């Protein structure tokens, strides 16, 4: 894991060069159970991707926090489009993260939950074939029964809605499995649905120090909520010109 230096700006007093344990404590502070955390990176001008990929905006500090956040969760939730675009493999964490997770009473690796209405997924993919924990596929009643049956050989298939995946039902089914610390890594349409349903407890946003312009998407897309979700700034970390922001839902 990268050892990019990270300083705490807020809460005060500021502190330079904080370690992984302190960072993990900051991201755990006030987190309930169950808890839905969403993690994104963007440029200063709001671009969520560079050349179509969010990874182009990330730096060493973002990677460091990204790894720490995976240590804290039971399940990593990702939309299938993001899985394909970003080239996800099996949901594995590094050796240090495995030890930290075991010490916290968690499985060595998080469960991988993929949201896919169309089920355009390959059962022979390493995502399933080499998974250390049996993955979950979240879909709808409109998905093809034969495709669901084929994927059920390599993953647990959860139907969470008729036409669209219903976030509240999805969260209920995950928490019923004991997967209460839910970490969502996108994409924008899944995040938009989570916002519209009002189920987001936390947003972790890395703001990289570039202006991207162009036609890049925002971090959230789709239907707007009936009322905007009010969020509270919980902490600010800095690594050079990069800001790492944590917002939690207002009580």
C-alpha cells in the first residue's frame, strides 16, 4: 500500500502525518450499524472520470484511504457497469488488510456485491472463479431466469425489485445476511439511486487538484431525491494539494 503522507486539517487541532490506525478511527467515528458508506473521487471542477475511468483521477493518498475503507466493511457494493469499466477482479485485499480485518472479527476479504439489472456478467470471470468469499449478484425480476440460474452456480443471486433494483430492499437483504457495514464504490447511476431513496449515511470524497473540463460525468446521475439530503462535514484530510473529505448524514 502506498505511504503517501496524510495530514488532518479538521477536526482541530490539526495533525501532521497521521497513521493508518488514526485514519481508520476517523472514518469509523459515529458510524452506525447498519451503515452505508459511498466512496468517490473527483476533480476540482466536478469530473468523476478522466478518459472514462475514475482511476485516472486517483493518487497515492486516495489509494491509501481506499484500502483502509475496504478494511472496515463487510461488503463492497458496485454497479456492474463500473465493474466492467474499471476492470475489477476478485474482491481481495492485501496481507496487512487481511490481518487487520481478522483482528477486528471480520472475514479476511470483504464480500463483493455486484448490482446488475441486465445480468451481463460472465460466470467464468475471475471475479467469481477466484473469489475468496462467495460474491452476491443483485438484480431484478425482469432479468432472465436462465441467466440467474447460471450465475447462481458461482454467486448468491438476490432479486431486489421488479423493474429496477430497489435500494431499501437491497440494504435490508444485505443486513439480514449480517453484512451491515456496506461500502459502495459506484458507479454514478447506483449512487444516484441511493441518494434518491435517502439511504446514504456517508460520502467519502477525494478531490484531486486538477481541472478536467470535457464531457466527464458527475459522481451521481439519475433521478433527484424529493428533497436534497443534508450532509455534515465530519473531517478533512490533506495530502499535498489533494483533499479527502468525509460527509455524514445530518441527524
